[in-house]
C-alpha cells in the first residue's frame, strides 16, 4: 500500500471537515485534539506495522536434496529357508550277528567307501568255506557224470548199449551240472554275506551317531546303525505363499518386474551370522501343488558345498572342512537374484515421511518446498522404491525435511561430511 504525504492528506481532511462539519473557527481546537492527533498516530503505526511484516518474512530453510533418475535396477527377492541333505543314506547291517567294532568318529565327515562298522566275520567265513567245499564236491560229481556220458554216447550210436543207458548217463550229467551251479550260487551268497560284514558309507557326507555299541547283537529288526547325510551339493528349501505367487505374476504381467532369461534365478545364501556363503545355487525343484499343512509351495535350490580338502590327520569333528560347510537343518536366508525393475525410481530412506494420509516426500519447485504424496514399494539396499508419485528429474529433499512446510523457500546446500569419514583415509594411509 502506497502512503500519501502526510501534509497533503491532512490538508484534504481539514478542508472536508471545515466545509461539512464545522462552520466556525472555534472548532479548530476540537479538530486538532480529537481528529488530527489520532489520525497521525494511526498513519505512523500503519507504517511501522508494514515494516515489521517485511522484517518477519520467513527465512529460507537449508536442505540437502537428490535428483531422481529412472534406471533398470536389479532386485533381490528374499525368503527364509532351511538347509537339507541332498541325499540322506541310512546305514544298516545286511547280515545278522555281533557288532565287532565301530571304525568312524561320530559326527565326522566320511568319504564314499570309508568303513564305518565291522561285524563278526567268523560265522560267515565258515559258511563261505562250506559253500566252496560243496562246490568242489559237485564239480567232481559232474566230472564223473561227464566222463560216463562221453563213454556211452559212442556206444549208443553203434547200438552197442541200450538207449536207456544213454538216457541215464545224460540225466546224471545234467543233474550234476545243476548241482554245480547251485553250489556256485551258495559260494556267491556266502561271499556277499562275508562282504556285508564290512559296512561302508556309499556317499561322502556327514556321519551321525551310532545307534548300536560294539558287542551288540544286530538283527534285521535292529534298524539303522547310523546315517550319512550328503552335503555337497546341499539343498536350500523355502516356501512361497499363494498370495506371493499371484502378486509376482501380476508384476510380471505389468512389466514392473522382468524375470531373468529362462527364469534362471541365482540363489545367494546368507547364514545366521549375516555372512554370505561363497557359492551360489540354482532352483532345481518347485512343487506342483500347495502343501495341505502350510498352504505354500515348496521351492528347492541346489548349492555347491565343498568345504576344504583335508589330510587324513585333520579329519575330526571340529575340522575346517566342517566349519566351511553348511550343515543340514540350518536356518538361512535365500536371496533370488536376476530379476530387474525397469525404469525404477529410488530415494533414500530419509526422504520418505509418514503423514496422516500416508507416505510423502518434499520436492523442490521454483525454490520452494512442495508436499508430494507417494506410493512406497519394497526396500532396496538403503533406499525405497517409489511405485507412484515421482518422475525422473524431480528434486527431492533428503535432509532438513522436518523444518519444511508447503510454500517455504529453501536453500539447497551440500551434505555435511562426518569427521570420522574424513579421518578414515588418513588412518588408512598410516597403516
């Protein structure tokens, strides 16, 4: 508002008042006391008020910002999983008898072919010797029968002997031959039984505890003596809910997420202490139906789990091989890698705030802060995916947002560098 000069304003007022309200000079005192002085005071106060308003204009708020960009971003889909042996073999005795000795360390890593138990061999060695003796006897009988047949056949051709004698000779030889084959089978069975007294591991894996002690009589109903779990490769199993499957299908259909070629996800395993296992795996099995108990689909990944090579004297329950291998029954996190979010927009965690109507950010336009509602997607590293509300090139406040309100002018400053961060390179140079 523009103010007229005080003298001009007062003169005009005086003329008006003299012409309309006052007709004699005796009213001058009244005019000065009751009209002029209050008017002057009001004009002066108005000028002071305007000056105060100009001085009270809000100062610019210092903020730090980032400029958004749309780019194809690899994403990680994470599940809680559990490890399982790729092959769990029960070690049983195939023969009855007394357990003579245990030859492995319970809980150790055993190789394919390593002897775990020895049964008492003496009864089965005796059976083998008897079977061999019977075989020799039957072979001798067959030799005699063959010689008799060889003698009779030429005579029969010359009609020098009766046909019955030839038939008897032929029958005796065939019976002896059959007896030899039966005796051979007994020898083979006796050899197998004797071999079964030595119980070995058919796979390389981690052994369990022995269910029977040395000297115990082992019958066929005794059950497994132990088991060996193959851990290389090892399985990582996790479950996916029906809702997750349906949501993923919709995202794939809308091209919000693009799967890797052929659906070949790389499976990264994170252990309980947060370390990432050095070997990645591939999905090898997906159940065709929902579990009736959990209502989820079972997914299985196969991961290499070699550990380290050890010398024989290093094979113990606390070996480095075991410490570098995953074991069946561990709870882990399975991260599926290979999918991407095309043209994704991400903002730092500090940019997103919660209001009465949901999530929002502050954007800078024409040097002022503007309130912008957003739809926040999943977490990615230290940032949020923004599904809706921001475009590439938007300037978003990441620092100083708590002091902002709509329309407030801002001053963009560089983020402060922490002293510890600045001191680290110097410390590294000293090393």
